[in-house]
C-alpha cells in the first residue's frame, strides 16, 4: 500500500521536507500558457467557421485536420514553456496563426491581436518575475539579518 502511494507522488512531493520553501511559479509561463490556451479555443471555433464557409472549396477533412492539429499544438506548447526554446515555439505558432489568414482573412486580424497579447504577456511576465526575484532576495536578506523573526522596522506588530 505504502509502495503504491509513493509511486503516484511526483518528484517534488517525494523530495519535500518540512520547512522547505515552495518554489514560486513563473508569471511569464503562466501568462504564456493562458494566451496559448485561449488561442487554442479560438482556433477550434475558427476551424468550425472555416468548415462551414469553405467546405465547398477546401476539403472538409483537411480543414478539420489542420485546425484540430493546430489547436492541439497550441495546448501542447504549454508543456515546453519552461524550456529555453518554449517561447520560440510560441512565436512560431503565432506566425502560423497569422498565416491562416491566407485561408480565412479574418485570421490576419485575430492572429496579429493574439501575437500582440503574446508579446505583452511575455514582456510583463519577465518584468514581474524579476520583481519577484528581487523581493525574494530582499526577504532572504532580512530573514538572515533577523533570525529571531521580529517585525520589520516601522511596523506595530
């Protein structure tokens, strides 16, 4: 029974010990994941629209296959965002979505708007992650200087 439970635990769960601080999740990765997931939903709906509008000129199987594959690629790219090449994969997918405008012109606008959202999310996430790292560094310095855990100067706690 105990062996079964240990196998289901993640590496982080197995290595955890009391008093260990929890590693902060990257805001950049969170923002990028949200954008890619929303894009996947929009791509699915755009695929259905293209299926209804273009099925007489383009093979319905091709429309559905490409649309669903692109949506799966967008969601799958979320798994690589913590890797050094993860953001590059996201940029490639942004260009692919913009390129779908050659099939359905509305996708030019949607693709550009999502690419701008992607850019904003990445840049803002990087800035917020840097602020959090600085805040964590200052907190660690303060904790080393005040091992008794007293209140910060200027507070009435």
